[in-house]
């Protein structure tokens, strides 16, 4: 059997057609659970078997997790060496790779750093202050959203000013212009710049675009329904005249419109790329047919979509259970009782088989309380992320200064962390000198004119900081030994041992020190997994590109835990048991969408929730729910009307929970704990 036959034998007819259709534009409409990741990886393997050079293939994804999974699967299908030569990554990581090589064309240096939300807010404040706008005239969150939207639509500040047609837009456009200038001066880019600046380079330097068009002659895009205007334009630029473009996606799972995703990119793909071949994947490998029947009926409530009918060889399965609880607490208690009962009755079930999905984060609290009370471990996806803790962001600010000495934001953040006696007057003087001599603040703090104006203790401390930064900038210039260097640097600059001065409570400072040690361990892990010697710049780039799904607050010691997540964060996940909770008016669909009469995306979100379930789907709603310490009567969500008759059973919680004696309950718990202990 040839290698090509081995690749194709595991595919159903539609998947095989998608894999074998190589040239020209191809639209693969992959319904939920139909094996889109398999199709993409097998398609790349097939292309390699046909003799297409791996260096000419570009695969773009939306998550690090998807890119990693594709690389691992591809390495099994072909040789690891060949797989390594294929470019597979997120849009943002791919664009950063280009910017490291080409950004000088836009008057940046290749050692640029990437802002986080805190940096961005600080720079917007700085820009607004420079324009003499007071806080009543500008809203930082509003301007941040405005700048992101402009960049996603590929509108620079000059055009934004021309387009402004009211006083508020004029103010925001001027802040946008000043903000962008500050970023450039400090050799920083924000998250949206990653795509926008690559677009600008391709537009302004046709020879650079042509170079990348020649390199990447075959392009694949995963989750195409989630692309925004900037991503669509970049894809179109790279395709060039060849247009060997395969996009894989599902319009029924387009749930990120609020983040800039444009569903028209997939709905209008055939008209945008002439000669498109459409291939539908409808055989689902995840769920039972009753779950799929419900999902098909629900999504049929939207008219502007590609018609698809998901089906499965997994059998009909259990009916869907629709449960009405008295209130939010009763809903949470029902979920706990159900989990305990199912695990007591089935020795093969673990906590990780269960997921609780909700429309908004605030709905997790009662479930968390109930799980904690029952001593059931859980993981909260997208909760209080480790990397957003202050002590970690402070440590990262120290590291950023080693890579990019122009980054004033990071210096201002750590200049008095731990306390060095640098007060507000000393900081104001630093800012004033910056505006006079037009040098980065890291250069000014080593200048005697500045140091002499400080009190002796402060001057001595700042001198030591300046010397430490200069010393370790040279140390980190050599790749390798990254984690140990980070530990030495954070110790030498006084940060690690100074946490007690920052956080007076000993337990608090010890906990934060442990968190910084854990952060250094994460760097060591990154270093271990990297194919070669890595630099601090490599790590900080990886840190900046971390996603919500890369982070979870895990209350379990062994990874065996119930998953709590918003439906948005659940996309791409699947579980044997899924609870979709709080299916009530003004919660799901969200009240804002209801008020505006725009619930198409909310219905797609409900469809995504249903299709996360493999065997058991339970949907809950409450008669009353508490908001701001007041109980409100709740109406069931109008989306429940879309569920088909005949395969949905309506229950009260007590109808599904068997009454157990105290001895039986204790025996069940002991049996479960013994199982996990073993």
C-alpha cells in the first residue's frame, strides 16, 4: 500500500474529496464534530505525498492548541522532519514572524515588545493627557475598543480623523494618532498591530509581498468563519494570482461577531474567490443522533446560512433532559446531585466527563460554591488567569526592559518595585527630561544629571537598577539557560527578595513569591519543549500570544475535574455529559441582543453549546434567579422553543435524583474516593 493510500483510507468520501482537491479555491463546510482537524492535517500530508515542498505550505489557525494538535498529528502521518518544515500557527504568531524580519520598513526595530491590556490602558491615558483631554472627555475602555475596531478594519489614524463625524469620534481619532506615535517611539506594538502592520508592509512594499507569495504557494485556514476584515485581507494578499486557498469552517459556529469576526467572509467566499469548489462534511463523530437532531432543528431557526444536516453512526442515544429548578441554588444542587449519582452508578465515569456551560461568567459562582461544598474538584476555564496576577506582570515588565530598552511603560511600572525611594516628583522629573532630551527613560536613569537630583538612597538604588539592567542585557544576548538567568536577574535586581517590602503581610508575600517561582518554572518548561536554544525574546513573544484557552483555574490536584466554562470558551471542546444552564430570557439569548433584535449569533452560540455533548445533554433553567440581592421571576429562553418534540424530556430536579439513605450516600462517596485514590 502506497503512502498516499494509507493517508486516504481513514477518510469518509466527503473528507477524502476535501483532502484530494488541492488546486484553486476550496471551501470546506465542516459541521460540528465532523473531523475538520483531521481533514486539514491529512490534506497537508496528502500534498506532501504528492511532492509539494513543505516550505510552500502555510496553515493558519485561531488557537495555539489547534496549531499544536495539527503539528503533532502531521508528524505521525509524515516524518517529523517534514512536518517541522510546514508553517503551522495562529494568524498572530505568523504575523509576528514576518514583523521580526520586515518591520524596519515601518521605522520600528525588530526587538519590539507587545503590549498587554494594562500597558495599552496606560498609553491611552498618556496620549489623552498629552492632548489635554480630561477624564470626563475620554473613556479608556471606549477608546481601546475604538482603536481595536479601526485596526481590524485596516483604518489608520489619518483616515480615522477624516472619517470622524462627531466630537467624540474626533477626540478618539486624535487619541488614536497620539497613542500610535507613543507605541512607535517606545518600539512597542499592540495585539491588533500584528496583523495591521503586516498588511501595511504588504501594501507599501510590493516586493516584500511578492517574496511571501512565492514562499507560501498553498494556504489553508482553519475556523474560517471567525476571520475579521484584516485576516481576510491578509489571506487575499498572500493568495496572489495562484489562489491555492483551502478554508475550513462552519458558518453555524460563527460566534465572535462582538470581537470583529465577519460572517460574510464565509457566506460570500464563493463570490469573492471565483471557481470555488464547495465540500460539505456532515457525518459527525462526536454526538448521538438525538443530540444532532436537536442541534439541526435549533440552527435551522437562522435563515442566512449554508444548509447542512449533521448525522452520526453513534446511535440514537438518550433523550435530552430539560430541567426546571426553583432557583439558581436549586439548579446548582441538582447538578452536584446528578454528578454524584452518575458516578456512583457507573465506575467508568470521572469528574472530567462533566462540563457546565453558561452564557456569562457571573453564572459560575453558585456552581463553584456547590462544587466546593461537595469537595468536587473543578477547573474554571477563562477565570482569574495566573498570568494576569500583579506579581507576574511586574516580573514580565522587568524582562521586557532587557529586550526593549525603549519601553518606558515597563520602566515606570517597576522603577519603585520594590520601593527605591523614587517618589512622584522624581518620576515627574524623569518624564520631563524625556520630553526635553527625547531619549528612552532607561537611558535617562543612568545619567548623572538625573541621579544627582535624587535623594542619596534613591540615587544609589536607581544606579544599582541601571547597572543590573545593563549587565543582564548582555547576559540575555546569548541564547540558552533562560530560566536560570531569569531567576538570577529577578534576584539581582531586588525584585524577588523585595516582595516582602511590597506586600507587608508575610503569607501574602510568600504566596506571591511562590507564584513568581511557578512563572520561572513555566519558562523552564517552555525552554524544554523548544526545538533549539531559545532567547528571552522568544519567550516574551510566546507569553504575549497566550490565549484564554491556554489558561484555566484548576481546583484539582490531578487534572480530574469538572469543567466550568462559558459557551464561547467551550468551542472546540467535547464532553460525555454537558449541562447548559440558565436558559432564560435576557440571559441566553443575552439581553442586549434581545433588545436590539439581533439574536442570530446567540442562536449559533446555543448550537455550539448543544454540540459539545457526546452522549448526555441536560439543559436547565430556573423559575427565579437572584440579581443584586433581589429575586426575579424568570421566563424560559425563547430558544427552547426550537427544540424538537419527541426527543426532549421535561423534568423537575427531584424526578432525576434518586432518594438515597445516609448510609447509601456515604457508601457512594467512599466508593468514588477509593476509585480516585487507586
